[in-house]
C-alpha cells in the first residue's frame, strides 16, 4: 500500500507547523493583552478611589451630591460606594441604581487591615472587577470607613475574545496561505523529479543504457541527482560495452583452439591417431583448460564482495617465490603487510612473473621488490626487457590484450592482476618494464615483526 505523496506530506506539515506557531504566538499575545487590560483597569479603579478619598477629606459634603461619584471609562460606567466604619453606605454612584456592590467582607477586611485589595465578583449577571480601599480617619461621616470602586469586565472580556478570534482566523488564513505556497513550490520543485521518473521508466522499458535523463537547468539537489544518475547510466553503458567486448574477445580466443581441436579430431577420424596429433590435441586441450580457468578466476575477482581481512606478509610471499624460482630475485627492505587474500596475491605475483618471462629476454633475470611508506605497500616485478611504451602501459591490464601476438597465453594474466588489486582496495599499473601492485598497508602488523635482511 502506497503512502501519501511527498507533496501532500509537505503541504500538511507546512500548514500544521504554521498553525502551531501562530497558536503559540497567539497564546502569548492573548496573555500579554489580557494582562495589560487588567492592569489598566486596576489602575483606573485605584486612581478613581484616590480621587474620592481626597474628596472625602477635603470636601465631604460633595460625596452626597447626586452624580458626583459617577465617572465613566470609555463606554463603561464606574460603580462607587462609600461606607463608614460600621459598613453603612454614606454615598453611592447613580449608575448603581438599586444594586449594591457585593463587598461586605472585603470592606471589613480593608477597614480591619488598613490595606486595599482587588477582587472579582458578580453583580447580578455581570462580572465586575472590585477595588476596596480604607479611608483616612479624618473628614466627614465616611472617616475611618472604606471606598469600593467597581467596573464591569464585559468590554475587557469582549476585547480578549476578539483577540482570540483574530489570532485563530489569522492562524487559519496563514496556514492556508502557507499550504498554498508550499503546494506551488513543491509543484515546481517536483516537476523535474516527475520528468526524471518518466525518463527513468522509459529507460527501464527499453533497457537502453545509452539514453540519458533530462538535465535540469538549476544546479540544486535535483540537478545533482540527475547528474549522478546520468553518470551511473554512463558507467552502466561502459560496463555493457566492456562485457560485449569481453564476449567477443573470449569467442575469438576460444575459436582458435576449438578449430584446431576439430581439425585434429577430423584427421584422427580419417587417418587414425599419430603421436604428433595426440600431442597437438593435448596442447589444445591444455590451452582451453587454462583459458577457462583464467576466465573463472577473473570472474571471481571482478565480482568483488567484502574486502579480504587476512593479514598477509608481502615480503614473505616475495621471498618464497624467489626461493622456488631460480630466475627470480627478491629485494625486500623489511616486513610489509596488507589485509588480503594470500592465494589471490600469490596468483597475481605469479602472473606478473610469468609476464616478465614472456616479454623479457631469454634467460633474463626478474626482480621482485617489496617496499612501503606510511600508508601504501607496493609489490613490483621488473624484467630485463625493453618494457612498454606509455600508450601500451595504459592498455596492458585490459582483458585479452597482448603486446605481441606471437606470445603464448590467454591474455588474461594482467587483467586478473588488476582485478585482484582492485578487490583489495588498491590498483595495478605499469611503467616501462616495471609492473606494480599498490595496496593499502597494514601498518601496525608490519611494524610488529621487526626488520629482516634483504636477499
């Protein structure tokens, strides 16, 4: 079951992210606005209480004058009551009508403690903010009493509700706009990917690695992806061409011994076997067997897999080979180890030595040298021949390439050397008459065996 598309997931993620961000910002704004409005209302109530307290001291007769205690703030009328020390109402604002502020216990607390305080209360069906403060024990009938100033919080609550609605609508609109913007951007961003997918499907249908994906004009991630995929297709095309050339070369190499075998078999069928024909058959069979073995070894080496992990001493391999072969000299400055496949490295060295015998002078000497620096180990084989020209050195390790066609061999020996070196994480190269395998050095193990004398 396929999941939601990248476009849909991106749009939903953008919308949800914007909405959550605005909800958080909106909550903070709401808290700040609410706090500011409540502080402003509390300041107004306190300021009005101070004015009435001053009036109680300086002109107590004015407290009972109708309308003197009425003072609106905006569209909200302040509600005021002035009480004596016994809790009896001395004066009240006309806006109260027949209502009485619910401040009995608050008045007694203010008179008893001598300290003002704020509280919330309900006046009928209306929520009010109440400020209760004691009066000085001087002046008229209200001396030693208290003053109560209240105001409805209806407008304040409506303002906060409007802020909440505004934040919600703003977040919703911003989320929709963000989703639309992301949808537009994703459409433009994913259009090249759609073209790449269509082109890749066409290449998969035709099986033609010569075709390429359309290269976007921008050098962004999609452009780099298209370039990487085109490079991969180029590599596949070269690999297919190499395989075709390999099959053609293998067929050509097999044709000669097979033709000879068929001719010799036909001769035996007509004339009977002779010692010369039997010897020729043995040589052809041996050549076919050697070619088949080399093809199998090359296939195994080129198949890759995990890097070999066995510690192998290159200096010991060189010394052992020189001890067995009379025409081989080993030049070793000390222990040199790599992680590798000992059998594969011995086979690669034997191939290089055989190559030196084939192309060096008769009875010439072959030198096997092992050397290393901090990170690289080198195993080199040098013969006394003229060596390769630079253009020949570039092709020397190709499959079925021979410097001279009159030499025996399958043409796969150096190709096996290169495949073995690359499987070990190294490389093989030639310069003149010197053929070298270069591998990563196993430094710790090499230095743990001490020094040995060169042979």
